């Protein structure tokens, strides 16, 4: 409890420790996280996704700078081990990134992609709540747009930004089809490159053909071209994000989105608990069944059914 209070006061050490506990996902951590969940709910959560190399981390850095100039406290949760927030050079921009990292109004946390079984989404969303309670007003989650979990995390935000870069082949764009449709805002990064126009046009065309998500009531999905080099489009992006924030917080469709997020959260958390209990019980119950399976006196399907029944019986006292 004292730890939560210190996090609420914005103490980085307390915030860091809580996030580490969330990552570890111990039963002890759960008590604190349960309280934190109820205290949270003020921050605007932005999910940023896109294929590796599309320019997400660079964009997040630029976006954070812009938001800081408006006085907004920014939390960043990077679910991308290659994110260069901690010292790596972006466009030779290491110094500014370091500045960002030492600004007390910015909290940056990278999280491992492979933690406890399926626990990444849960841990990331717990981290968002911790930053929320610590007073960060805008929280950005950066996830690599590969893998179902990563896409779902980006979706479990109030505003989802999908980053596309020019010059990616049609093949890659096709792979991305699954993430293009979750965008509330499209960004085409690297607009300093001459082939960026083509990507902007392609995306706009796709939206016009209705290949994107079903029209979200009252919101037409913008396509914003940005360049981290010239700074082009960054203000437009901040404006678009601000407009979408109003949709997310003040409209019926925003309320529905919250319900969807809550459903995802509940499902993920239950999934986690289930897997955890399963892992605990399975070895104790499974030995005789494994013998049968190895001896071919039983089949995997019937024995798996039997295993589930055994576990369920253990759980109901
Ligand atoms: N020319 C240009 N390069 C960029 C821009 N933004 C990012 N990059 C480069 O694209 C590469 C990938 O950037 P990064 O932000 O790490 O992408 P991520 O993997 O999506 O997080 C890096 O080499 C960046 O320097 C941009 O606006 N213009
Ligand atoms: Mg990155």
C-alpha cells in the first residue's frame, strides 16, 4: 500500500517496482494491482503498432516531445525489445532521446515480449494502469504489429495508431492487412522519402473502398504523413489524436470501445489464471493418463477430456 502511495506521488522507483511485480505476475502483486485498477482510468491510452522498422519508436519519441511541450505527462510502454529508448541512436538523435529519458514528465518502460505464458498483454495493461495512477496523462503503448497478442494490445487502447512506412512491398502490406483495419488513425512515416506519397494514396484508397474497419460512428479515419527528420505532420498527428480523444471519452462509440477493452482484459486475465492453475495441477493429475497414451491404450482426445475433468474436480472442493 505504501508502494502505491509512493507511485501516486510519482516516485519513479515505486512505479518501476510495481511494474516489475506486474511483469512477474505473482499472487502478491495481484493485490496491489487490483487496487491500482480501481484508482486508474483517467489517462488517454494510445496504442501504436506497425511492422518492425516502420518507424514506431522514432514516432513515439517525437510525439512525446510534442506532448511535453503542451505540458502533458507522457508514459511509454514499449513491447518491443529492439526499441532504442534506452540509449540507442535514432536518426543520430541520441541526445534528444536521452533528454526525453531524463525528463521527469516522461516515464519509459520496455517490457519483454516473452514473459509468463500469455501474460504479456496482462502485464502491459497493468503497467498502463500503474502509469495512469502515477499521473501520466497520455500513455503510449508501442507494440510490434506481428502476432495476435501484440495486435490485441494495440487494440486495447482508446486510440489505435497504425504506422506504415513507404517502400514496403505489397507482400508485406498484405501481411499487415490484419493490423490496418484496427487503425483509428493511419500514419505514413518517413514522408521525407519520395515514395511516401504512393503509400498515403494507397491507404486513402483502401479506406475509400471500405476495406478498413466498418466506419466508426462519427469518426473518419485520417491518414497522416509524418517525417521525423523534417517534423512534417507531427502537429497534425497531435491534433488528430486530440480529436480522437474526444471521441473516445465523450461518445457512445467510445463507451462501447471501453466495454470491448474490458472484455479483452477480463478474458486475458482469466486465461492467465487458468493457464497458471492448469500448469500447477497438470503434472499431478496427468501421470496415469500419460502412461495410457504412451501405451496406446488411450487416445489424446479422450484422455485430454479426462484430464480436464480431473482438474475441475480438484478445483471444486
Ligand atoms: N528517413 C526517415 N527514416 C526514419 C523516420 N523515422 C524512422 N526512421 C528510420 O527507420 C528505422 C526504424 O525506426 P524505428 O523507429 O526503430 O522503427 P520501429 O521498429 O517501428 O520502432 C530507423 O533506422 C529510423 O532511423 C523518418 O521519418 N524518416
Ligand atoms: Mg520500435
